C-alpha cells in the first residue's frame, strides 16, 4: 500500500514541534511525498499558536518546490459538547480541519462523556478528521463513534505516532478501530502526527496493521491526492476548487 500524502503535520508553531514549513517541504521532496497538510495545534494547547497564526496560512504558497501544501489545523475539543478552540470563521477558510482530545485541553471524562465530545465535534460541518481516537486516556464507545463518522462523512484517523511513545497503550484500540472501520466500509485517514520533519510520511506501524487485517486500499484517503481533494470538495471546502485546478495544471 503506497501513501501519497500526510494529513497530520506540525511545525514549530505548535510549541512542541521542531521543524519549519521549509524543513517539511524538503523532507517531503526527499521521500517523494506529493502533499501534506499543515495542522498545527489550536490555541488551547499550551505553547500553541495564536488563532491569528492559523488564519494567516493564506500567505503560504499552494505549491512549494513541487510539493502541494494544504492549510489546516488540529483543533482541540475543549468540552463534552464538542466545542473547538478555533472559531468557525477561521475554520471555514481552511482546507482541512482535524479535531481531537488532549488531556492538557480537556480533562478525560467517562466513556459516555468522551464519546459525546467527539460526536458533537463531528456535528461541526468544518471538521474532516477525528485524530487518534484510540488514545486510552479517553476511552470511547468505538462503534458508536465510527457509526457517527460514517453518517456525518467524517474521516477517522489511524495515527502512526500512537503506536510509539506518544499515547502508550493505543495499539490494541487502534487495531480494533481499524477492524470496525473495515466492517463498516468507513473511510480512514492516516496521520504521522509529525512533530519533526523526519517523521513525515512515516506510516510503518499503520501499514503493518492494515496488512494484518486485510484493509482495503479503497478505504484509505492517503493513497491518492485526488481521493483527498475530491473528499474535501464534497465537504464544500471554500478554497478547494482553486487548489484542485492547480493540481490538474501541475500534473
């Protein structure tokens, strides 16, 4: 299974990342990754950027040294009603919006509270991906969350970093979520959750799981830049038509 893009990438702006946009572009080019999404943390993350940083991504070129760059954010879910730390008028300008739970932004709740927080976040029409739902710090009703994602046309992420040191104990949850997604015929996103450029496009753990369970390539959004762009177009992203036209011109 070959991946053409990475949907979960952080820069130094996230406060605990160690690479610039230039570093990421250079690495993407060196590994033949066609596209990545800039998804720095929302402002509720300690050390994270001001919301103006998220909004000012319009200054970032769509193509840098032959690599397509999507403008996005990893917004923090900050209450059990799914409220995000980035206002809608900022989200609507972005190409891709991730929503996720972090214990420095919201206290882990009961399984019911965590499940509600994620599903309510998915009610926001600008949310495209729920990140690292396998985090054991936030137990969820996995079937209920994935069923809601299917109904609301939101992608569930299998996060490569969750198999390492980022969220210990996530592996079995991630495998179970991937199996449920396969049974439901639910589209998945794969994110490296890069915090330094050398992690970009590294999906080794996820690939191993997908091979283990016989995951269909058709369900993985990262296997084609056109697959992701068509999904974002379907979601009604404000600026994606121009980006789509640019990709067609470049290719």
